[in-house]
C-alpha cells in the first residue's frame, strides 16, 4: 500500500486475520502505518525509482491516497506491476475536472461546472448560474482545502488571480442548495463482482467530516437504492478495482455527485464494528480478487465520530483520557492513529452501535470531544 496514514494502518490490521502481509511506503518512520507494520519502506511516492523498487516483488499495489503521479503508475503497469485501482480509473479521483467531464458524459447527476483558465471564466459562469459559486482546485484538495466560496466578481478576481499564480488548476461549480451530505461506499473486484454498504449521512464542520450516521436517517428505500445504483454504476463504468467512495449532496429533490475517492474512506470507518465486513477487509478482498464479503449492517444504527486535535494541548495524557472514557462509556469502540496531536488533525475515531441515532450521536460526540480535549462537556450539543 502506497501511503502510511491511518487508512494503511487499519488496512494492515485487516490483513492480519486474512494471513496477508502488508508492505507500506511511507514518508516517515513516524507515519501511523509505519508504527504497526513489519514491512516498511521509506521514500517519496512521487519518485518513480522509489515506486519501482517498492512494487517490484509485491502481488498487488494499492493506495491509501490518490497522490501518486499517473504517469508513474502507467510505467509500472507497463512493466508488469499489478495495480488496483489502475491508473485509468484512479485519474478520476485525482482530477476533479476529468471526473466531472466523465460523469456528465455518462448522464449522471453532477452540478453545472466549467474549467477555469482566468477570472473571466468564473464571472461568465456566475452570470449564467448565479452567485455564489464554488471554486475548486482540480487536483490535490481534501478536508475543505482547495475549495473557495465566491460571493461576487470582486472576490473572484482576488481569489482566482492568487490561486492561479500558485499554479493550481481550477474549475468552478454551481453552489448546490444542499440539505445534507451523503456517501455511498462500494467495492468491486477484477472479476466484476460488486458490493455496496448502506448509504450514510456525513456531518461536516469547517470542511472536515466530524460524524457519520449509518444508515442515513430519513432516507427512503427508493432514494437509498438510487444512490447505491449510482455508485455501483460509476465503479463499473470507470473500471474501479477496490473501494470507491461516492460523496453526494442531498438537495431534498435529488442527489448530486460531489466527489470520488478510490481507497478506504472516512465515511466507511463505521464498518469496522458496524458491518459484517469492514471496508478495509473488503478492499483487500477486492484487490486480491477474493469473493467479496457481506456488507450487512449489524445493528439498527451506527454512529462514528472523528477525534480531532484540540486547539490547545490537553493537560491529561491520552492514556489517562482513554482510561476515563472506558470507565464512563464501556460500549464505545476507539481507534487512535498514533498521530501527533495538532489542532484540527484527525487523530482517531470512535464508533458506537445501538437502536437509534439520537442517543448514539450524543454519546459518540461526547466521547470524541473528551479524547480530543480531556474535558467532559455534559452540555455537548450534536451538530
């Protein structure tokens, strides 16, 4: 697995019961996966020779991020390295403009969009589709980075000039009247077998996912089926092997595709305890061409809450925070990533299972807040 973050760390944990060994390419020996994997190679994922050496004797090469240059992957594929997802599929998760054009060509629901080469492109687009509009980096943005809300032409002129000067390729989209955000996670094997988990609701704060509710509350069976069909169709049309996460905007009248990811995804962390087969095991099954596992949810409701680094360093060590958390909420499942705590950084997540979302959200939110800050907040409000 190229990349040594928490996704590789949790994939390594899923590989152990399958009798598999996961080699990870990391930037630092302190990366989350490097702390737990016995087979660690340190090097840059942007360097072809490093990738060539890393993948020379593996059964399959896969990823915990989408930042490996496509030209390097094509070179490795031509040299006989088995890569899942392949470079032709992966480019749709690497470049939002490529993705938008392909999905629009397939007749799938995407917001109106246009490529941006100068500020006039944005002003012209807004003249047709209205202000505010959304400016996006075509490549590299995540967790709210690389996204700018533009309210008028003056703001567009300031932001577009600044971003283009940095060499960032851009596109502009219509701002969708959004009721909430949803996500669908699917897996697909080389043989073409597909599987899909229940549609979930993702709750965002400051551009970062803070909470996932499974299944998405208030979604009708017909709406859920339609969203799952969209994700399965995209996986098939793009030739994805492994996991595909499809992020959706729920406008109240329909769902509109936001972004794609071709790897384990934050919206699927709940599956470790909450589904018969976790996203991490399923990704391994898919890229190794094993039959896929059941995606059935094991309880009526599941809530996952991300643990984010606090604005100031907690006075209490993490071990002490865990001690008190388990004493108060013994039913909480905790996954800490071995990361240095920094403000706003995803350092772990908690998951809780039960009969209904309301109580679970309160408990998961309180637990995540405690692990983040070392402070109980019994007046904690669900966002």
